[in-house]
C-alpha cells in the first residue's frame, strides 16, 4: 500500500509473492534484502548459517528464471558472504553480475567528512571502503578530495584513525542500540545509490565503493566478495587500479580480508564449484 501511495512515476505494477522462482522471473535488477536482520547482542557469525540457506535458494532461482543480463545487489547481511553464496549457486550467470552493498559505509564516511570539514557531500570524492561490510571494514580517505583538496590536509590523522574509522565500523551497531533494529531508511537509500551508479555510471574522475568478486587486485586472492573502490560504465563495474596504499591501509585491508575468508570457510558446504556456464 505504501508503495502505491508514493505515486512513483516509474512504478507500473506490483506483484507480491513468496516464491523465488516467481519473483525473479525475467528480472533485470534484483535487490536481495530478504535476510534475518541482526538484532542487539547478535554476532555476525550467528547470521551466517541462518541466512546462508536463503541466499543459496535465491541464487538457484536467479540462475533458473532471471534475465541473462540481470544485475544482483545483495543487501542482506552478512552481505559479502551472502553474495558469494548466491553467485556460486547461479553458475549460468557471470559472477560480475553480483555485488554486495558497501555503499552504506561509503555514505557514512561522506557524511562524517562533510560534518567535520563543513564541505557538502557533493564536493567529496574518491572515498573508498575496503573489505567486509562489518566492524573490520576499512573506510579509506587517503585518496579522498574535499573541494578538490586532499582530505588528509584538512583532518588530522588522529581524528581519522580514532574517530572516523571506528564510527563508520560501529555505526550499524549504534543504530541497532538506538532503535532496536538494523538500519532501514539509510540502507534503502544506499541500495538505490549503488544500483543507480552501476546502471548509469559513476561521474568521471571519481568512484564509489562496491563489494565485487576478488580477482587478485591489491593482493586479495579470489574466493570472496570484497569491498573495493569501483568505477561503473555501461552497466559494468571495474576496480580502480593503481592506487598507492600506505602500510596502515595495507594492514587494515589484510585484517578485513582475513575475516571474509573465515566467513567463507564457515559456509563451504553451501558453495558449489566455481565452474560456470
């Protein structure tokens, strides 16, 4: 009812179903948000086994019924590992047609920089969020520009390392504590931002953050969906190449990479072989 009440100009029809094969029939774009939400006191590892079966079945349904050009955004947590599960269970689709949402963390980083430096978010570029959508993620402003000036010239390193990074990492937990449930409006907005950039493209000279399949870039071996700085064009995503990473950045990236591989190892029985059609 609320969707129809919004009178969205592009909304032509609504079809409600709890059957994945019906929901994904002919789908060009899929938002996978149907996971059990994290509640106060729940660890991410508790979600792994609970939600893994959901994304296994959804991956199979996408493989059987979705458009061969479908773009799939996994929002339900643990999003990176759920994207891996869904992708592996859709062998006839290219793994690059799947991504996991890092945009909420990206937007949180933008908002903190904007508030700290009194710069509109529209004038902040080249922020990156690496790794897992979790408390190990690495919000990276080493390449960022605020009003065309390097971010690290406008904030001190202590604020960056001791305030910005842990605030972004723990923001989801803070919201759960405040409202007793996971992010809602901000997550929905970030999902729209993510899919819009994927379809329309990122502005020239800047990038966004997306969880995409790792292929060795920046030392991240294949086998996980990893948050990277990404440029989008013509419906394709491409990891930004050639960024100089400090030792601090490399250590943070290694930490979140280790967590992602531990998550993957916890659901190996739900991951078919990587052979694709």
